[in-house]
C-alpha cells in the first residue's frame, strides 16, 4: 500500500457501513436460469437496436443488440437458447416504466460463441475501442457510461493519470470489495489495458480504509509494479469521480468539466475487471457481481448473468425475510426503489438492498428550513443547498442556475443531515427537470419563430419577383409591337399594358419584407448573405445570356 | 420514496433548539445566584405568553399545533427575551414584548424559518421605545441591594405590581446606564468605574453571568450548533471599536473589557446573532454581518440614547442579511478553474 498526500473535499457524511453483512461469503455463481430478460437499454445514451428475430437461436456472448448512435454499446445473449420475445418488460428504473427487452429461453447447454481475445498491444487504438463498444463495455460503478468513449484520450488531450475507483462509499454495497479481494490481479490486468489506451503514466487505486482486506489484496497484486494502491478516508461520497480525483491528486475538476480536463480518467474496479475479460478472454460483458443484502436470509455477492430476474437473485440470497418493506437498487444514498421484482439485472445494478422498518424507518415529517447551514457544511461540491432549495421551491429556476444547480451531484448528503428533514435532493431534481423542459420548449419556440420569419420573408420576395417578371414581360410586349397598330383595341391594350407596368412598379416599391424589423444581428446577416447570393446569381445569368 | 433512503434520525429542529436552551442554563443559574430568584418568574411568565401567542398564531393560520409547539423555537425566543429584559418587571411588559416577538416578528413574516428579524430583539426594541422607564429597572446584585425579593415576593411584584417594597429598594441602574449618565454629566470614566456596581471586570454579578454565556456559547460551538464566525467577528469588532474609542478619549469611553462583560454582548455573540434564520449564512457573510453588528453595538452605546446597543445592532444587520448573503456566495467546487471546453 502506498502512502500519499491526500486532500479532503468539503463535508461529506459519515454513515454506518453495514458492509460486513454481505462480505462474509465469497462471490457465488448464480445457477443457470430457464429464462433471461435482457433490456436493450442498459447504458447511458442510445439503446442498442435488436438484431435478433423471434425464434432465433443464440449462443452465449452473441450480439443481440447492436450499438445505435455514438453513445451506445452492444448487448449480448447471457446464455445459449432461443429468442422467445422482443417486447417491453418491467425494468429496474426509477420511473417504473417498461422498456424493450429481448427474452431468451435458455436451452441449458450454455454454449458460447468462439471467444476472440484481443491483441490489444498491437491493435490500432481506434479498432480496439470499436471492439470494446461492440462487446458492450460500460462503467459498472453506476453511471454505465460507454467505456470506449472514456478510453479515447482525444487527439491532443493527455491523460497522465488513471484512477481505479474502489472506494465503494455507499453503505451496504460490497460487490467491488469482494471483487478486489478475489480478483485483484485480473482487475490490474484490465487497468493495464486502460493505461495503454489512455497513454497514462500513473495508475492510482483509491479504496476506502474500511476495506482492509481489499486494500491488502490489491496491494499484493500490485507489488512489483508502479500501480499505487491508496487507502482513502471513509467518508461518503469519497467514490464520486471528481471527489476521488481531488482526494488522490488534489486536482480540482472544473465546475462544468470532466476529470479529463485535469488529466485524470476514473474507472470503477468492476469495469477494469470486465475489460480484462473482454480483452484477455474475448468475452463480452454478459455478467457482473451484484450485492444482495439487507433484510434477506443470506446476504451475499453473486456473479450474475445480465438479464437475470431480480426475484431469482433474492431467492439465491435466501429470500426476503418477513417484514421486508421493499427493495432499493443501488445504495441507500443514491439508489432507487424497485417497482417490480421481475425486472432483470442490468449493467447498472450493483446492489439489491432489501429494506425493513428497523433499518429504514420512515422519514420524519419535514419542518421549515431554519437556514442552519448544515447542508452547506455537508455538501461535497460546496453548494449552498438551502439557497437552492429556497429558489427551487419558489420556482425561480433562473436563480437556481446562478446558484449552480447543475453542479449538484445528487449525493444526498444535504438531505441526510438536514435537521428539518427536508427532502432537498427532490427539489433539485425537480428544478433540473423543469430547467431542461423549459430549454426544450424555448428551443422549439425559437425554431418555430425563425421558420415563420423566413417564410414571411420568402413569400414577400416571391411576390416582388413575380411583379418584376410581369412588368418585364409587359414592357417587352409593348416594345416589340406585339400590339398591332391597326388593332382597334390597340389603344386600350397599350393602356392596359402601361397600367400593368405601373402596377408592377408600385408593387416593387411598396413591397417590403414584413416581420423582419427586430431581427437579431446574425439573422440580419444571414438574410443579407442570401440577398447577395441572389444578386450574384442574377448577374451571372444576365451575363450568360447572349 | 426517492433517494436518499437514509436521514440522520438524531437531529431535528427540536434537538437544535434544545441544545441552545441547555447552553443558556449556566447563565440563568448564575443570574439567579447574583440577582435573586426573580429570573425564574420572568422566565416562566415569558414561556407561558410565548406558548399562548404561538398557539394563537398557529390556530389562526390553520397550521398543525403539535409539530410547531414542540419544535422548541418559541421557547428560545421566550428565554432570550426574558434574559434581555429586567426581571421583576410587570407581567404585561413581558406580554407586550412577546406579542411583538411571536405575532409580529415571527408569524406575520411567515412563521418558523421565515422571519427577517430576530424575534426576541424585535420584542426588546418594541419595549424600549414604548416603555423606556421600565427597561432600566434592573434588580441590583444581591450583595449591593438593600433588599432582594424572594420567590413569593417576586411573583407578587410581577403580577400585582409594586406592593410594599419600593423599586428603589431592589433595583439599581446598570453599569452601562451609570457610566453613560455620569460621563455625560462630566465625570471621568476611571472615577465612575470605582463604584462597586462595576465589579471586577465591568459589572458586578453581570460579568459572571456573561462568562457563563461564554461557556454556553463554547458548548454550542463544540456541538456544532453554531460556527466560530459570528461570535469571533462580533466580539472582535466590539473589542476593536471599544479600544479605538478608548484610545481616542479614555476619559469618556470605557475599555474593551467593560464592553465585553456588560449588557447583552456575550449573550448576543453566542445566542442572538447566531439565530440562523435571521443571520447571514455564508462564511464570509457571517464575518461581515457580525463584525458590523459589533461595531454598531459599541457606537450605539457610546453615542446613542439607549441603555444597550446589541438589540438595535442586531436588527439593523438583520436587514442587511439578504444583501450580504447574495454578495458573499462561496465559490463551488471547481468554479475557480475553467473547463477546457469553455475556453
């Protein structure tokens, strides 16, 4: 283990860990299930597009969802079997809405596609990233951001430091802890590939000091290499990307930026492990370690195929005990309530925490804010949560933004410490969604207005051009003597033509584009440019005429 | 139920208020020791009226009684007002003070958490402009008084008015009052302060009560109910301003120690200015708010017409809090550094 100068971020909270409960037994493989429900949206970004048909036979590791768009990764069959449905099913999402899933009936043989380990050292970096994209790699720490994007250092940007996040600061969760205890060397092999891809010079592993065994195992695996395994103080949210970066390096990530802005990339240890499997074993991301803990018979960690119904995980952990009051997906600070236990495990599910009334008593009724400032002292981002609450509550969303609403990481520290028990984070989520909704509305309104303005302009222009054309034609006819001299109607026709010319002239003079008075400068320039082009084209056609 | 699923169960508005009340107890005990049992009567009377007005306001506003009557906030107001007013004043004086504190300063502004001004100080200010004569009749220290009313006598004095005992027998001008009147009459500060009422540090009896408020304040600091910013800035500004005036003219202005232990300086520093609802809440804002309050306190004492300056200093600075807070917002994490994408 390495001693380093550490930096303490503001506030945070000290929580009861409850880690030992689920860290007694080693990680166990979930037995093969008869049926898997694999959501196509398991990562941040665009969902994958199903590439299998009803009744199709698939092998373990076969691509069943192709990445769609840039921010997207592939989805694979967790076992061999037959596709029996591609339909919306309940998924583990805060909204409780259904989402498109591929349902696979296992044939029990669990035959895999031929593994193709990657020759990462010699592969073109871009080709390597594409392979990882297809293999479905996404961050397993909770945000499930596609890993291949984070592994692209960009043309100019240097990423000198790679941080492996083993902090696991949420109470109850031990999947990273157990993974580090049991598979430290594999994690470091994965980190080695990451380091190569990023061109990083140093690798730091940050682990909260409440996990001495994980620290020891990782240090042992790192012995002889220059990977630094560092114990960081146990204070929630030590595992936040920007917080861990600051703790380990003292580098402050810009308020609206990413850790890469200060030359640091952060990956969860579980992601490093899945990268190892992808690169060395040629296996796409089809399983992960999930902690099942809380009010269950045998709290433990399970190696779970993605798509396994959560109900089966609960069963494998001894089942919910009498008095269970619901399940949380993730930890108690940032996790969300599960609506339906038939929902499957996805790449994002790191923990299933079964609640009971003792462990999670009902929240006391909120009282008015007394501006005590506890929230500000607890905020790891150094916001003034009570001010944000004030403005969010009074729907002054402009002010919430000038008080840095979007720097809030929703860690929940403020809600936790509030003596008035105000659900502060709820107010910030509400304010954020309102701001987003208003921005969308504003964009739509701007677009509609621009279109309307241009349409008005175009109609007026066409009217003017038509008048000009008619005038020209009339003049030509008049000159060419289209009107015969002996025509008794001649005088009347001439008069009519002259009147038409006059009318066209008037129209030309009178027609001004409407609704273009208060155009913004850029719009004005755009119109001028269009006019200039039209002039140019007109002169070109004129000169081209014989 | 949205995240977080955990909340700190051990903390509540009530627990915060109870800690403040507990921290006042040493001062109250020492007060009773030096000035007689009258303080128990005024505390009780204030408590009763405070709850009566609070219940009335809650009922009129159709708010639930139970959570708000048990949050302890009105008890803090009652006790702070009781400790700021002369003991053994007639009961209606406390009633009027609490009417202004609870009904006007607190509930007309929207109740708990919404008041711009410190309720107890609004009550105090209303009384001192309305009934200045009653506000100077402080009981004399036990060892200097011709007579110290016992508990029954105290009850009688508060409820039945002046009975057999003349107020002159048990009250005395406070050191702040004595000094101001006599210095304005042409006496020298040093000569005036020879009198026994000035005690060791500046105020017989009261100086010990003030030290107990200091002790209570340190307990609040240790329990993280308050932060160091407000007491330090306030006391620092009191000391600096008093020292400055004292250096300018030592014959007319008492030194910093006198200002620290007399009047409401220490009670104000730890219990009144620190009322989170009406105080500035940002770290820099707290320093400005309390620093200016300390400056104003001494200036009002030195040049103003009131027996003490703390209440008006607090109220004046309460008014400035929204402005101060808006202009002292701390930088958020990463705000000082600019994102590369933006540059």
